C-alpha cells in the first residue's frame, strides 16, 4: 500500500503545472520540439493572467497552440522572411514628441547605428546655426540639431527666404552696411539711443553694429551689404569688410554653398546684394540676393578667364611718379621707372625712410593714375604707422600689426592677393604696396608645416613658397589688366633669417630700389643708392630720346660715390620744374 502512495505522489509531481519536461539529447522529433515551445508559451500566458499591469505588447507575442495531427509532423517554427517591399517606411516622430517617445524600440538596431554613422559623415553640418534640422540622428528628437548648429557653429542653414516686409518708422529706408561700419563709435552709440536700443555701453564696435542693424530691420529698414568673399574649406563663405582689414567679425555676411556654386563665386570677389538679419539661433547676416560681383552682373562670371590662364608680359605702360612739388618722387621716377605689371623690390636697412617712401609713391599713383586700384598692405608693422598711412593715403590700407599672431598675417595677405587677382581678371590695373615681404616670410615660416629641411637661419625649405607666389603674381596681362607689386625687403638687421629671405627674393623682381643707411644717417632723403638701383627692360617704358639722356645721366653718376651722386642730382633737379626740362639741359654731344 505504501508503494502505491509513493508512486501516486511521484506521478503528481510530474504533472504539476509550470514544470518543464527535460529535453531529450537524441531522438527528439519536430513534434516534441513544437510541444515544448507550446508548453512554455502556455506557461507564460498562465503566469501573466493574474498580472493586470503587464504591457499589452507581451500578450500579443503569445500565439494560440496549434493542434497537431498524427499523420505528419509539423515543420520547425521559423520566422518568415520579409521582402524588401514589405518593410514599412520609417516615419519621423512629430516635432512635439517628447524625448524618447518616438514609438520605436528603446535601443537602436544595427540599421539605426549604420544610419547614425552615415549621417555623422554626410550630414555633419546639418541644422547648423539654429536652423532646426537633424544634427545627428533622424529618428529621435534628443539628437535633433539646432541652436548653435552642427560641428561648426558659424554654418547656418541654407534658406531661400523672401525679404520680409515690415511696416515701421524706417519703412522704405535702405541702409548701406559699409556706411555704418565707417561711422565712429560715438555716432553709433548716438544712433542706438535714438532708436531705443538698450544696453550698448561697453560692447565692442562690431557687436554694436550687429545689434543696431537688427533693431533697424525690425523698424522696417532694408540692408544692402558688400564685402570681399572668403570661401572656407567647408564650401560656405563670408563677406569680409576692408574696414576691419578682413578680420572675422560679428557683422560679416554669410553666403550659402548653393549661392557660391550657382554663381561661381571665389575668394577675392567683391559681392554686393541685399541681406537679411539673422533669425532665431543664427549668428550672422545672410545674403538674400547677389546683385553685383566686382561691379558687374553675376551672369558674366562664367566668361571670365582665370588668373592662372592669363598671359604675362613685360611692363609696357609707365606709371608716372613725378610730382612738381615732390623732389623725392622726381628722382625715383628718373632712376627707377615703374610700369604697370612691375615686380619691384625696395631693399632697405632699418631707419632709412622706406615707409615714408611708400606713402609718397602711393600718393603719386593716386594723383597721376586714378584708374589704378591701390592697396597698401602692412604686415607686422607698428599701430601708429598704420594710422598714419591710413590718414595720408587715399587708397585701401590693410594691416596686421606686430602684436597679432602669424596666422593673422598669413590670412590678411592671402585675402589681399585673392582680391587683386580677381580684379585683374576683370581687366583692372592693381597696385599693391607691401611692407614688408621679409616679415611675411617670417610669418609663413611660423605657420607652414615643417618639411624637415631647414635652411640657414632657421628658415624651412617650404616656408617661402607662398611668399614667392604672392610676389610672383605681379605681371602685365596681354589684352588688358595688370598687377603691380612693390615690396620692401629688410637687410642689415643682424638676423640671418632676414638675409636668407632677401637672397631668395633677390633675383625674382624686375626692378630694385636700394636705400643706403649712410645717406639716411646724414639725413639725406630719399636715401637712394643711384648706382645700385635700376629697372629691367626700361627701354619698353621710356621713349628713345628720354632713354638716351637717362643713360647719359647714369654714366655721370656711376663715377661718383653714392653721397656725392645724390646731392648733385638733387641740386640739378631742384633748378627745373619737370624731369623733361631737366633732361633737356643735358649735353648729349659726347
């Protein structure tokens, strides 16, 4: 009797619900596998019947048990293969969906992670500048771009908005951005107070202009801007202003990549058009419409020949430096005549008057040749010299003082060069006065990646390639247009690097003007060494009779020492009003 009770208990234990039968190691058929899966699903359903808080998604997973026939065993349960067309398209969550409530799975699948990597590579700039795009992930709002933008905060979303018409006190008023930038700070503060702009005390000039223009636009005004294009490596660009020497500033104008591609705009182009203020989250003014490029219709850009494809020639048209009331320029015009497309080097020791000489050359060019576009580029100079040059010269003065980093010297030099090249492509005559090419070479030596080959004086072998490109851009163009560059080179500074830089540029120019320290110490100006100064191919610039008399003058001066030669020349020139009159007084019978 006891044995029967024990066997009954064992049988009851085997039939207790919730117990899982042990799986057979061998000989299990498909029906037994299916029965095991069905029993597990039934157990899970039984456990969840009493739990009302269980999610509905779990209940839908359990399938009703299928009845098996004894004639044929069912096939193993497999997940049906989904075709490409059966996959439903992914949908973006609504913009008001809270973070993490997109309705999708809690974790990213392998496809999602692949999309993340693709979006990170191809859409790294999406949603920049507060545009509200998708910065990294396309499905979850917590990764959505906007605000400051993608990786580069300066990149704004490309938009093609129509100018918003606002009725206000300034409706119908057009504001020229360059006029606002030329105003003194006191006038800007006064304008801000008149229109009710608050909290303007202590902010920088560029930020004040930025806020002032935004306020005027809200009052109904329109803004017309102009600047020199600088295309950044990310294919968008900004219009820099010459008033700030092309320094990046808050009131720069953003130009989208689509506008740059559509019109073929390159670095150095002077672009003008209507602009709009930044919208929510954006940081810069944006260009709405391109009206002019270098003063011409943008439709003419495809027909412009690139600067590198133009044919260079020797200078043939002379730039007259002679002024009746300036004896220094009369002497320079006699000894070293300059033509359009000249590549001249002013070799000067310290304190020999090279900066003053450049000022006089600039004033002579603007007086005698107003058609020539003048740019004075001061690299690593003193701030007071920059102010004096800007006030005494009518042309464009661009500077980078000695207290600024070498990267700033390089950036401003490349902007000036690109602007000059674009102007020459349009057939203009451009003159660049560079002070000095030695310090520009020093800046490139600091910024260029080291090649491992060091010349004497610590100059990297690859450092002078771009300064040579700058100086070598001077040329006379066949068919119209020219770029003239007069650059100063420092010597006798006690620096081996300066000597190496001068030797590298020594034979690259076609005009050299040497200044003598001994003449400057005796206060004899211009401290011009007439025996060492001269112009190559000067017969192309002078008429035959004038050339004959100039050669006679040189033969006389070469027999004297530099001091006596300059004093005698100044005395003879002072007695006449023009150089032509002076040359006619010379006896050519010998």
